[in-house]
C-alpha cells in the first residue's frame, strides 16, 4: 500500500464531510422547488379552466341570442298577444305548438 500524505487524506475527508453535511439542505431545497412548481402549475390550471368555462358560457349566450333574433317577428308578436289575452290552458298549448314548429323549422 502506498503512503498517502496526511494532508491529502484530511482534505478528502473534509470534502466528504462537507458533502454529507450539505445533503439535507440540498434535498430540502429540491423538495421546496418541486412543491412550488407543482402549486404554480395547479394555479395555472385553475385559471385556464376558469377561462375556458367563461368562454363556454359566452358562446352559449351568443348562440341563444342568435336564436332569439332568428325567430320571425310575426310569430313572436302572435305568441305575445296570445299570452297577454289568454287565461286558458288551450292558448298555452297553442303557443307551445308554435314554439315547437319554429324549433323544427330551424328558423
């Protein structure tokens, strides 16, 4: 076995001790970085999901308004006058028939 200087063995031992001493701090810092990254991704996903939900609501509202505008004004006027004058269930049945006819005609 070759003779190794005590200074070299001491330096290597100190380096090894330093690495072992720094290991818990490095492990915790890696853990904290991973947790903070996961939390930021969760927040980003929540915001993205919320924005997509708002887009769906806006699209649904726009489509509903477009359908309302697409209904013929004569049909709306006739139905409105029936509602204003009617207390009988037969008028409501007639109105339902008109609404179904408009829905089926695509207009």
